C-alpha cells in the first residue's frame, strides 16, 4: 500500500545545509503585490501593478515544493504554478513555471542560494528569439519575500527586469 503522507522515516536523509531547505521559510499562504513590465524586451518602461495570492507546499519529503498562484491581471485573473526540485548531488534547485492559460511547462531555470539570495538562470525563447531567464529570490523573512524575473538577449551581459513580486504572509 502506498502511503500518501510523510512520516519521520520518509524524510530524505542527508546534509541539512546543502540547500534543500532554502525554500522552507516560504511554505504557507501569501498575498502578492505584482509589478510587471507591460512589454518585455521592447524598451518599454510602463509597469502594470496588480494583486495575487500564492500557497507553497512541500513535496517528496522536502526535496521539492509547489506553489499554486492566482494572478489578478488587469485583463482578468488566471492561475499558475511553480514546481521546484532539489538535486542533492548537484546541490541546486530546478524550477518550472506552468501558466494556467497555456497548460505547458516553461523551460526550467537552475540555481541556488548564496548569501541569502537565490539566483536561478535558464535558456528559453521569447517571441521566437533565444533569451536567458533569471529568477531572483531575496529579502526572505518569516513574513515577507521578494521575487524578480529578468530577461537577457546577450548571454547574460545585460538584464531587463520585467516582473517584481512582493510577498506578505497571510495568517
């Protein structure tokens, strides 16, 4: 019989400081203030601001997690999710974004936390052009956190910040 709920014996063993607990402080429910660049990689400086919510839950004994999001865009709300998996051998996280409007996994970003800042980079395309995507997690406390997304068209020499999220713990 498959057991669906973790018990102490199911928690993976290994170093506790290898990075697997980097997202633990984000477990729970959050109100999110979004600020998104209206047009990306187009020289635009107009930002849309809107609200949302997020709930992060651990998976597979703490070696992964998922967050369920609602984004209240000006043109209408939608749902999305991020799935994260930790590789204890490489000591890094991989993150996949799933947009509920498209129902497909975006290309993953990979990285780790150093000096309390998580940086995750991956290759992707935007409007048919190859780009790099960077996710940055910072300012993480028990009650708040910040996430940012940036794109680069020149192999990471220059980055355009295009999304900024401020998290506030709910309950």
